[in-house]
């Protein structure tokens, strides 16, 4: 049983901070007002979300926002760009160091980011490129794990590695000169996604030439995105509002069913028996269990709506056949209308309640979290050091699905900060994720492929029966039409029409549930996992095993993206009721 705390179930809305250290004293009260205004707006718009601030607590902007967060009861997470002993060397006075320690003590959590690339403690002891690389890394980490980048910025783009301008540019363009390499450019550079939202508070810098960019004035505040037509707005852009609302909807559904989720969910592991797994993995697992249970819950509702609608469509068609071929009684037409109204009502409730969309979205989220969970447990990291698991999922699909990545970027924050490298955790993944013919994903895809094949064969058998019955009726009508009583002729016509109608309805249901397409997908994934197991069994090192798991996870994420697109096109609407009933 998983313990679900309704008060902590809300998915956090994460605001990460980047900004200048040398703020102008006279502007600080105004900046604080803008920051407080942002917090108030987000809380008012999204009351079902927990507000969270991520700040490295450098002097200036980082600490100003952290102080406002603590003053207003906002969670504070502190990702440190380097070990504390090295970091505090950048603080000018003992008072500044004391302030840093005080804020750290008040924070909800401190994340110690690893040394970037091949950096060593000796490398970052001196001021220079290696130390700048650590600041670039924390800037990339903030961008990758926040929903809103709060930039206290003069609006000028400079070449300073890890500087505010470079962090804002990375948030928009996925490029940071000196950190990201040209060879690691990703699809994110070209697609519209949810990870480009910046709240820009214009500020000056306390230095010569410190005025803001000529296009701005101090204390202006904008929502800043990559939108070509309107990059700056005074309100949250509509596409991001949709994404935040979907995340809030997920939080509301989770809270509504919290009392059932804990008892009925299907955990990926027993937290009491696997304490050797990384601590941060519990967050991914917690959200997975919620998403998986909600997906199953709404899947049952979708299947109910589909089954009920198809049964009612059959009854509608049967009433029409009886009316035309049996007796022209108004009772049949009244029954036809009643069945139609009932089918329409079920479909209306399903559409209005978004059962199908929620089922597909929550299933896609659960499967993305499944890959994220096992990658984190095995210590699988991206080949691109500026990318994380959520960056691999649904990037080229509908931008509205960005809310799924938004949830994953929060769930994986701790594991992304502290990658796992133990052999024991890797063995856990090989056992639980890959499994064998009766367990893990190998067992799952084998069972599901067999189930779908059985259903497909039943549909084919029913179709053959329908053709056989129709052929026999036609033969009987040809050879015995002159001697056959009218009542028997009518009965045969009703029989043939009913069987053909049943075949059509069953085929329509198979299409709506993508029966044949899923067989191909399950068989494809079964081959993928079989190949992965064979390669893993013959691997010579843990490094090679992690590379195989990375490729396997990528295939899983691609398959889930195809799955959601296929099913979004298969749900029936009210017009289908008329078609099937006819």
C-alpha cells in the first residue's frame, strides 16, 4: 500500500531564478513588489498547485527572490553549483556568507549538483573556465527543471558563460555558448514547447554602463517567450495557461481520489525492501502510482462509454431492421429514439468530462514516468548533458501535451541532481523492468499481444459467421422464395440484417480500440525487449548495460508517443452513433 498525503499531492509550480548580483539599491523595493505580485498571481490562478522557488542563493537577485519566497510561505529549493566550501568564496563578506547559510537552513531542500564534465575540485578552485562551467551547469539545470524562469535582467545578451543573459537564451533557444556543443543540438531548438516561459523583470546594474537595454525601462515586467508574433505579453500566454491548467487538473483528480489510490495502485517496487535505490526515486514513483491509477480509472470509464454506445447502436439498428422488415410499428421507432438518446447522453457525459483525453494523457504520463523511474534507478543519463528524461518525450507532438513533461521535470529533479551509479540498483532495473516471459515488460507485452490476438481472431470468426449466415439466407431466398411463407421470409431478412449489423458493430468497436494496430505495437515492443535482454546478457560492462537501457527507454518513449496519437483519433463522437445505428 502506498501512503498518499492529500495535502502534498499537488504538483508544484516551479519558478527558477536567474539574475544579476549587482542590483541597484533604489530599484530593489520595486523589484520586490514585482516578485510578490508574481507569486500572488500564480497562487490566485492555480490554487491547486504548490508554489516552489529554485534559487542557487548567489548574492543579489537569487537571494532577493528567496527571501520573498520564504516570507510568503513558498517552498525553497537550493541547487548549489559547486560544493559549499568553494561556492562561498564568491561571496564578498562574512555577512554575506552568514546570510547564505541562514537561507540554506530555511530551505526545504538543498541539491548538490555534481562537478561538470571532467572538472575536479582543483580545477574549480581557481577562477576561470572550469568554475564558469559550474555556473553554466546550474543555469541549465534550473531551466530544465522549472516551469517559469524568473529573470531579474537588464535585457542585454553577453558572452559571459553562465551569466543571466546566457541562461535566458538557453531557456529559449536551447543553446549556451561554451556549455552546449553544436553536435548536441536537439529537436527542442525547432519545436514549440512549454519550456520557454520567462517572467522578465527589467533591472539596472550597479556598475558603469549598467542601465537596461535601450528597449526597456527599469521595473518593467513581461511574460517573455519564443512566440514570433508576440514574444512579450503582460499576461501569461494562452498556450502556457492551458498547460498549467492541465497540470492543475491532474492535481485535482489526484486529490479527489487520494483515499483510493493508496490502496488500489500498482507500485513498481516495495519502498521498504529496496532502500538501496536513490532517495529521489520515491518522488518519481509517487507520481507514477497516481498517474497509473488515474489512467486505469478513466480507461474503465472510456471502455464503458464505448461498449455502451456500441451496444446501443446495435439495438438502434435492430429496431430499424424490425421496423422495415418485420412490422411497421411505431414502438420500434420509439425504442430507436430512446436508445439513441441514451447513447447520446453517455457520449455527452464522456466528452464533457474529458474521459478519453484524461485516460490518454494520464497513461502517457505514467509510461513516461515508468521510463524515468527505471532510468534514474539504473543511473542512465542523457548523452546530451543539457538534456534530461522529460526532454525526450512527446517533443514533436501536440504542444498541449507539454503539461506531461512539466510534471516529469518536477518528479525527476532530485534524481537528475544526484545520478545513481550503484550496481545493485542496476540489477534491480534488469530484474524488474526487463524481466522474463512471466514478469517485467517482457511478460507484460507477451500477455497483451496474446490477448489482442485472441480478440482479433474472435472478430474474424464473427465476420465469417456473418458472411456464412448471409450467404445461406440469400440462397434460401433464391431457391425457396416462391414457396416460403411471408413470415419466414421476414424472419430470415431480420436474421441476416441482425447478424450483419452485429458484425459491423464489432468491427467498429475493434477500430475504436485500435485492436489490430495494438497487436503490431505489442509485438514490436516484445521484440525490442527481447533484443535488449539478449544484448544485456552479453554486455561486458555496466557502462554498456546503461547504454542499452538508454536505447530501450528511448524506444519505449517513442512507442508511447505513437500510441497516444493513434488513440486520440479513435474515440467516437455523436455522429458515429447515427452511422453505426444505420
